[in-house]
C-alpha cells in the first residue's frame, strides 16, 4: 500500500512538472531541497537541528519544527550524484485518538493555507475497523486505516500522513519530494 502511495505521488509530480518553472525546488523549513547532502544538512544544523547520522544517502536529524520539539528529520539523497531529493519529517503527537486526529487536521489546515487545496485525500478505515476511539490507533498501525493528504506546492509534492506505532505513539509524517531532483535521480520515472 505504501509503495502504491509513493507511485501515485511520483506520478502527480510528473504531471505537474510541466506547469512549474525549471530550477524551482520545494522547500523544507525555508531550505531548498537541493544540492549536496552535507551542504543541505549543514543548513539544517544552522537552523538548530542536531545531526544524528549521515551516510551520504540518508541523514537523520532531530530538532524543533514549528515550535514542536522532538521532531525527527530524514534527508534522502542520491549518493552517486550527491543530490538531495527528499525530506521526511515526523512530528510526535503521542496521546489518544482525539489528539492525534486533531494534530493531523491542524497540519492539513496549515498546509492548505500555504499551498492551497490538496490534490488528493485518502482518509478513513476499512469496513469493520476504526469503530471506536480505543481501537482507531491500533487499527491505523495495522494498516486497516489511512489518513493521507497530498499537496502540490511549487517545485514538488508534499504528503501529510497520520501514523501510529505502539512503541512510540502517534505522529504526523510529512514527505517533501523535490520534483526536479527526484526526476533526475530516478531517470525520469
């Protein structure tokens, strides 16, 4: 299911590509998702993120995002080209279903204010699941539900997803994919 979501997201990037100007890159925390891994990571550390690990293909950082402490940031790059093409941000929520779905809704509203209406939304549970608040987070973790919204900001795609892990609680994940760099590293696929 996750591979299918990424495929749809990448397809949307390709479709919007022609309508966007060349050289425009999506931004994460006001930093263009572009350039060499070490340079990109350096810009994030200057903004207050702490580098945890960097192998040239992926870098893990932690820090505060939009006044929320304890956020995890995963930077994705093509190691052979030394080119950053994506960022995954995980905003910890913890708490119960009501707090989790409210945090997801708040992030969606904020993204709509910045980028306009989403191009795709997939929200809900499979039949027979998510029947009460006590089971919704567990059903979400087990793949019986999905809450994902995709936006097409200038330069790429942004996917906002509500997730849950029993060992760490709920979180909102934001995937920033740079259209131009992803097309370059994937060979235009």
